[in-house]
């Protein structure tokens, strides 16, 4: 019988993946919701629904396939919504979500996206992942000028642990960065509320002009900039999964939860790479435990 023990580095990999996912783009989602007229409580409800959706989908897909499958919201899609939703109502925004997620479900059911992924060479998939991670990594150096101590110390901690204890390199950088942020007074915890905010149902309104001008580009951007790199990341890490069922599952769940602010649920790329790396677990067949841990942290984050 297989052991289901969860090593500390594996647990931390799941935590860091969720932390990176929230910290890197939650502000963009906040802007997108605000541009459609959502108030603070409604936006908090959107974040709750998104956390539940990603937690459920990550856990279900990972436990089903025994592969580290992480889901995420579409960051490029959220950026598009920031510029596309001003002037629209919340009801119209939800109509756009339902329309775009419905197109994604249709794309999965017809197998069009799966056929596209089959013809992408492994080398191209690896190059797509490298391009995403390169841009993400280079952005970290953009803050060196204004936060030299913070960024420099995190980089030094990562390099030192990468040479001596590779599995703890990311954890060391996180701990060092957190400690410096706390002692320098850059963490304002007195305004943080941990109260649960229930998602609010918003009836959809379908406006043809908005569906064409925002819904179609949102669908295309999400599939090309989020789902495709997500599957490419799994291929580059040596994991082969059926494409169409995953697209149907993620987009279908997003479609159901759209009236509660879940604008998308996609296959993750950057955060997935954390759970699919040797640092998460030396055995590739056991790295799904890190993704399962991430699913649990997503659900925990939704409750907070």
C-alpha cells in the first residue's frame, strides 16, 4: 500500500504556489471587479468564490490523475477585463464570464484545443515555459533599485540554499523576505480582516456588443496565454494528461460559478511549475502531493 506522508518541502511547495498565485495578480482581479462597479464586499466574495473554485478543481483533478495539476485564474484575462469592463454593470460582467466560459467548455467538448496541443512539439512546450518563467524572473530584478536589501537578501538566501539544500531554496527566500519585510515595517497587519465573506449571486445580463468586444478576446487570451502554457508546463515536466477532459472540467466549474464572480478557472503554469519541480519532491510520481496541498491551501484561503 502506498504511503501518503507529506514531507515538509512538499507541503511548503503547495503553500508557496498558492501564495505566489495570490500575491502576483490578486490586485489585478480587484481592479477588474472595481471597474465593473463592484464594492469591497462583493470583490471579497469574488475572491472567496475563486479560492473555492481553484481549491476544488486542483484537489479533484490532482487526486483523479495522480499528477500535479494546479488551476489558477487567468491573469492575462483579468488584465483585459480591467480595460474592457469600465462602463459595464456587474450583471453585464457576469454575462461576459458565462459567455467566455461557455466557449471554453465548447472548445473542450469538440476536442479542438486537444488537437492543437498534440501537434505542439515537446521542445516548443519547453520553450513556452522558459519564456514565461524568464519574464517572471526578470521582473523580480526590477525592484532591486528601490528594495535592494529585501531583494538582495532573498536572492542571496536562494543561491546559498540552492547550492547546499536545493529543496529548501524557495522556502529560504520566502522566510528571509518575510522577516525583512516585518522588521522594516512594510507589513501592515492591523487592517487585515479574516472574516469569511460569502459570494453574492449576480444575475447575468448578456449584451451582444460587450460579448463580442470583451467576451471573445477574453476567451482567446485565456486559452492562448493561460491554458496553453499550463499544459506546456506539464509536458515540459514529463506529465501527459488528457487535454479535453481537463478543459471541460475547469471551464465547466467556472461556468457554474460565474454568477458568483468566478470569471475563469484555468490550468496553471507558473505556480504549477513550483509543484512539478524536484524541490517539491525528488520522486516525480509523488509530486502530486504538493498540488494536493496547494488545493487545500486554496480552500483555506477562500475561508479567510
